[in-house]
C-alpha cells in the first residue's frame, strides 16, 4: 500500500498543520490571551501561539513537567517561545493560580482521553468556564471514536486498549451545559494523515501514539495491513454568558 507518510519529521509537521487548522477554526486571533489546559508536548500550544502573534500570549497548563524538554523544543522549532508561559498545575483546581475571567478563550486538545479518572472531566470544564471572560469561548478538541476505516480503527483501538477513555459526544456537551456554557456546538475536522506500519509501531508522543507492546501485539496484523490514520476530530465549543 502507498502510505502517505513514512517519515517522522513529515508526520510531525503534518500534525502541526492540523493543529493550526483547528486553532483557526475555533477562532484564535492575534492579540488574544488563551489558556490551554493539558499542554503536553506543546504541539497545540505552538499552534495557538502562532495565531495569537507577538501581541498575544498563551498560558500553557499541565499537571506534570514530564514533557518539559519536548515542550521547549516545539516552542523553539516554531519560534513562539516568547509568547508562552508554562504553569505546572492541576487543571481540576486552578483557583489560586489563574483568576476568573483571565482569558479570551480557554482550550484543550485531546486532553479528556488521557484523564486518569472520567469524573475529572466536569471539574476541568468548570474551571475552563470560570477562567474565560464573559462572552469568551471554551473549546475542547477530541478524536472521534467512530472509525470510518481499518486504519482509523487501529488508531482508536490502540488508545482504548491502552487505557484511554473516549467520552461520548453527548457526555461532553451535557457537561458543558451544566457548567453554564451556552450555544454549545460540535464541529468536525477531517484529517488525511495516514501513516505507515513502521511509523505506527513507534512511540510517537506528538501524534499521541504510545508504544504498548501488548496492545500492538494484538493489533499487529491490522497495523501491518492498513497502517494507522489520525481519526476525525470533534470540536466542542461553548460561550460564557455575561449573565453568569
């Protein structure tokens, strides 16, 4: 099969372009202050920072410094280090760290799937709603669990069988409503990121592909036949009313 992507560097750049597309679609603009919950290795952080420009800033929050080296490398790679402030903190409780109404927009990128406990999700969304300004947006981007081909199924199964929890869309939208966000919408972002079996069997943190020998052993024949495809993305957006 003629895989679209067989090189790690090409895969990383392609995924960064996808994250830029998401940042544009959710409405990140020059001069904004954006808070990102769950910054991880910094790929989406860098995309947001590109969009806010020299006059904007990004507060990148993560519970661990595990990815500090990769985070710094990505900011340097995309020349946005001076626009980003990293804060190590628990995204479920930021009251003594980030003030109410700090940000024009509060975002996350594939954070929910990695939560250790599903009941953390409402706490995080509640904090996102508190931090955003009146009339500002809260936007969460997650992968769709609805596989449309075998390559997407391999990617999704890798996450599920490795212990990730993929929330149903209505679980997320209902929680956003309970957190008093309004105008809840769900939009889709298609991807054409189809990578080879050789790449799929590597530990690719920036692509959120974690090498798990047991899981990859079970999925080996599927990966060999189809590779992996980055699934469709779902963007959950809601606005904080000035009345709240």
